[in-house]
């Protein structure tokens, strides 16, 4: 097989857009955000500044750091324009975020040249037409193409020869793999696995015991570049989620209850808009040391009501805190709903094994769902800020603008 899959990623996208809009910022360390760093330029990253970092810590690392508020409509406009460039070469494009996409160019090489030549043309057009740097990886599989684009950063192109895939892959650090975050990386380091080659040579049973059967099997396959996934140009979302970086806040209900209600409001609104309620609710709690813990529950029937989602998430977070009594500080909360279904109807009196406050179909819950739909209609007409939950408005200070959250969260 030939290397026909491209993965393109706009470099330090939000910060690069700010430097494009204001030439005086070019070459300087900048961060988008304030209380929390939403994105950092490469000049700021050189000092250790990273997205998700508290603003105070970022200023300690880089005293000359310049914070900018963010131009979110421009992010959307320029991200859409960059993805449109890919579409001029091939119809097989899978967009996975505002600034990132895969493209399969197997069917258009007779028109535009080799995959490497097409990648070069895309990079030149994005630079000439939009003024933005973009890195592209070209490989035989999606996983390897994504890794290649990371190796190509900043503003580069890496083509992986199919004859030397494993030579290229096995020398790289394990954290470049899809699905290896800080926690997984630390666990792997604990057994002496720091490169992808070391991971490939690790006994699959040991990986499954360390990471769980599904994750262990998946990472072992990817370490040998076994990735049969094809591009999905019309993929439907399998889940909807939202997260909130809190900085360093005490792990008490005055903090997490309004934060969870705000997250539930964002997620449930999207579920209702697409008529896709979900049955599995998952929460993630990140503590001060950046260690994350997740808890989930699967219901017998799907839900999309804001208050019910918030209450279920709250119960899960309380379980996390009970299981970790020594953790006193929360830095991030997240809610995700999966096992989405394609219907909007509300069945009555469903026995979910929950108390009456959280049973879809009860008279109280039906009233909540009607209230949610009324809120949705008001927001559709007058905007998101026109109406909301008082406990959120009074109890939550948002360090991350909602406009950024809307860009960062994938739409159904």
C-alpha cells in the first residue's frame, strides 16, 4: 500500500491567528486567555507555557508573556477556510477539530501529483491565502499520519515511506501516540516504556493488566502500525461532552455543583438540538497534581434533560471525592454523554433504579424537560445569555469564555 493519507494541523492555531491579526505580536510570546491559558504561541511554549495552564503560572514561567482576549469568529472563519483548501484536492476529508483534518488523496494523484506534492501544495496555499503555518504528515494509516504531522511541527512536512514505517515509528516517544495522555505515559514509564518501540516489544498481557484490556490491545496494535480505520467524511458523533478548567479550586460543593450544572447545560442543549439523548453519563475529575479520575453510569433509558444530567454528574463526582478523601483541590471537571440514540420522545415512568428526582418520565421530570425546551427556544431567538439557570449565574465565575468552549467542543 502507498502513503495516501494526509493529516494536517494548523500550528498553534489560536495564537497564530492573533499574530496574523496583529503583526505587532509576531515573534513575541503570547497566550490566548487570562485566568486560564487557552492557547500559546511557539515563542511562549519555549518557556514551558501550555494550554490549560493557570494564567498566574504562565506569567511566572514567562514574565514577558502577552495575554490577548481572543477573536473567536476569526478562528472559525480561518479554520473553515483552511479545511476548504483540502476539499479543493479531494472530497475524502474527515475534519476532527476546528484546525485539524485527515484527507485521503489516493483518487486524485493523477490530477495533482504524488501525496507528498499534494501536501506541499496545501501547505503553500494555506500560507499564501490565509497567512497561517500548517504542518502535514503523510503516511499509510491515520495513526501514523497524525504522528508524522506532530513530528513535522512547526510548519513542516513529513512523509513516512511505507517500507520504513516501523523504523520511523519505534524511535519516537510514546506520548505521541493517539490515546496516550499524561497519566498513561506515567504508567508506561513506571514499567520502563518510554518509546513506541519499547511499547511494541512489551508483553500484551502486561499492557492489558496495566491499562485495561481494551486500551492495552489498542496501543499494542498501534505500536505496530496496525490501524485499519478508514476516513469518515459523514461521521455522526458517538458522544457529546464539555469540560471546564477551574484553576485550583477547593473540592467542595460550592465549586463543583454550579460548575457541573453549567457543563450539563451545555451538553444537554446540544443533545436536545439534535434529538439525540444518551444513556451513559461519564464525569472526569482532575486534581491539583493533574491526575484524573473518571466515573460513569449507564441508564436503561436515554436522557437529555439538563437538571437530570447535572444531578447524575453530581452524584458521580461525590463518589470520586469519597473514594479520594485526601484530594482537597480540583483543577478540572468534565461531563460526557455517550450511547446516543436517535429519537426525541419521552417515555413515561421508566424504572431506572434511580430515586424519583432522577427518573425520566416522572411528572417532575416531564416538567423539567418542558422547561428545557422553553429555554432552548428563547436562546435560539435571543442568544445563549438571554436565559439560564440562576445557580450557574450566581455561583460560577467562568475563566474560559463560552465562545471558546463552543469552538473546542465538537458539534453533533
